[in-house]
C-alpha cells in the first residue's frame, strides 16, 4: 500500500457560540472564539489516500482528479466563506477544527473512486490541527469523557 | 452512536532544554563512541517541539474532543513548566538514571500526559531539531 497526500489551503471565518449556553457560559467555554462577529484562519488541509499504484499508470489515483474533487467539495464550499452562515452542513454545529475535519472526511470519502481515503488532517493554525481516519479497530470512539 | 471514523485533536508546543547523553556504565571511550558530541561534558540544548494528539468523542455541545484551554493547562503544568529552560539531566528526576535521549524524553512525556482526564492520549511526537523527530504511542501494536 502506498499513501499519497495532497495539500491545499483555504481561508475562512467562524465563530463559536452555542445558543443553548448563557452568554457567560459561551464566554467561559469558547473564550475569544466567542467574539460576536467571528474571526478567520488560513486553514491547511492534508488529504491522504491509500492504495496500490496502478500498474499501467504508476498512480494510486490521478492527482488531477483529486485536485478537482478538493476544488469542488472543499474550496468552493469553504474558501473565503463564513463557515457558520455559508456552509449548510455546519448549520447547528460549532465549526471547530474537529467538526470541519469530520465534514471534509464525510464529503471526500464517497468521492474517492480510486484508492481509499486514509486520513484528513486540517490545520487551523500551524500549532492546532484535527485528524480523521477510519478506526482500524472498528470500534466506536473509545475515550469517554 | 457507534462511529468508525476517529477524530483526534493535535496541538504543538515548544520548550527549550539542555541535556547530555552519558551512561555511567560505559567507559569514557565507549560514551564518546556511542554518543559523540552529545557526550560533551557540560551538555548542550535544543528547542524542542512537542506534538500531542488526543482522541475522543466530539462533544456536540462544544464541537470539541477536548477544550484547548484544558489541554494547554495540563501540558503546561505537567510538561512545559517542569522541562522548559531546564537541564533534563539535573532538573528532571526521571533522568537521574535514564539517559535523556529524545526517545526516552518521548516516553517520559507520554507517561505524564496519559493522565489527561478529558480525552485519550493517542501519541506524543517530539522534534529535537527540524531533522530529528521521535514518536511514542504507548506499548500497543496498532497505529495508523
């Protein structure tokens, strides 16, 4: 098996606010991410696909195709958007790095026709990122808290 | 609801510390042969980068695996405060007997952080320099 990773960048804004929480609770839980008019990040997305290189082409999948999928599913949906208001799939969710990474996983996985989606890593800043991947144990997300 | 897609939160931290690689059981010549300039008598330092990954359910109320403030506070207290601007050999009890290679440093940091109460520690990765990095995920077989 060979892993292939494609990186793209997009810029977007978001705000963390749970309408079920009081203003004080929102402040306490989300800190400055709760500032009312939102703020933005330059996100870096790394998408890793696993597969066997096709003997005829030497490719796990055609990068042109992956680029087109990322353009359609991620860039057009999220780049230069206010994630809370403009991405319907995030409606009612807090657009954290974890939730955006998971949405990207869910958008990409059925679209990857050659190879299999192996990992989605989304950097919100160089020091903060979220990873999604298939749990090899096949179990539910174990750690309770 | 059972979910076979796992979500992890990753966070990078920085600290600076000195160390000397030296094994009392070895002769001077052996220490020099094994550790080279890392055995120089007064030690030397690095700007370490620590990457911590934790996993768990994404709380629907917060969208988070763990609140960053909780993770940052725990790492600060358990790792950064005790190690930053310290001599690993002199100031950290775990390295009185154990050689503070970055392999051993990874294990020591993992042991400290696995007690994080709000999510499951998946692994720690330490960059000693931009060219050398080490990972430890506990004594289990599976990875990804």
